[in-house]
C-alpha cells in the first residue's frame, strides 16, 4: 500500500543546558532526570522503538555523556546482578542494539534548527523522525504511542508530519504554532503555515507543535541557510515553514496524553500520574497522596 520510504532513523536533540532544573541538572543531563524510575530519554527511545525506528541519533554537547552511557552495556552492573541471581529486566530496555546509537555534537547552542542540521550526515537521504524528550507522550491504556500513530498516518500521506495539540490561547507564545488548513480526518489536518513563538494576539491558531516530527531530508538543505528567528535562534519551525507548498505538510493530534516535562510543574504532574497508574505501587501512591492532601488542607 505504501510507496513512502520507511522511517528508520530518529534524531533526539539533547544538547540543551536544562537551566530550568538547576541545581539538579548541574552535573546530570536533564534528559536523565527520572519520571518514577525511567529517565526521560528512555521514554522517548521506547516510543521510537515501538514505532519501528532502529537508529537513534543523539545530538549531544559537553556534559551529556551520561545519555550515551545509559544505552550502553553496563558490564560491571550486569556481572554483579547475575552473580547475585538477579534478573536484568530493569535494565534490558536501556540496552541498544550494537551500532544503533549514534551521537553527533552540537558545539554551539544556536537553536533547535541548528541541532537537527548537525545530524545531516547521519540522516542522509531518508525521511526521519525527531523527538524532543521534554515532551513526554503517554499512550492511553492499551493504545499506541504518539510516533506509532504518526507513522500510520505517514504511511498514507507521506511528506512531512508534525504532532500538535491544543493549548489555551494565552500559552501559545512559548511554542511553534500551526495555521491549519483542510481537515482530513478527526486527528489529521493540513498545515498551511507555521510560526515560532508568536504573540498570542497574532497566533494563527491555538494548535502547538508538541515535539514529534516526521520530516523529509530536504529540510537539511533548507536549514543550511536558515536565518536566526525567534529568540535569536535558528528555528526548525522557520525551516519547515519554507517547505510548505513544495511538499505535503500535515499535523496529527495524538490520541493519548502529553506532559510538558520541560517545566517543573509538568514534571511533577507526570511523576504523580505515572506513579498512580503503576501496578506495583499505584494503590500505595494513591493512599500516600490522599494522606498528604489531607495534611496540607
Ligand atoms: C521547541 C520548538 C517549538 C515546539 C516546542 C515543544 O521549542 O521550537 O516549536 O512547540 O519545542 O516543546 P522550545 O521548547 O525549545 O523553546
């Protein structure tokens, strides 16, 4: 049915300094902060694997090696655990297939567009996915993850596809915002324009880009001469906007939940929500939360 090249590579821009979480992120990458017992980056990589993506390309920077270590084999740990008769289930998910984790460095923090461009040699001439790990996308119980849903839509549509969600109007200026065109189905719409961090009064809609992308490799050529935009940074959104018209461009609304783990409040919310749902601790977390709320009230 599909004639589109399959998406096998994903880029994870993880060079950011994480200043919002200081001092926690002084010596540890923010992507290694754990929601319950998994670092944020693990959730994103799991979502990629579920969608059939094989190669994980991390765009890292100084002080970010813990992310790469995380997906390596921890020989001492495994030897000790097995000598103690312990199972490896807890760390199995972190082990990458040899050769499937690739890192490139972003030497200067010039913006998201520049970070993606740093991966151009590894991406080559294939469509690729992008994951912003700050955005934690959680499938509904029994449902599929955000990227898997996007890949299913991509199989039909081809071109470029970004995930979107609706936020209150007053919040749009922190994000990339789409101008929606023709509605294709309940979850899919055409994109006729894109603007990064617009004033709320000038935003074309309240649908924001929520950190998942499937893009054609031509975006790398567009990024090459992309000028600085919002915040003085080279913006991916601006480069994507220049592709509208020459390639199909659609937006998909994820049937699932999103937590903004780039903010402290979102991080706490994600931790509580996921802990409450865990079979191994949910009931105790609920009792604990109720007790704490009663004390605080
Ligand atoms: C980036 C993107 C923006 C997107 C957002 C999602 O912004 O540039 O388009 O809506 O991620 O979290 P940043 O959070 O890096 O400012």
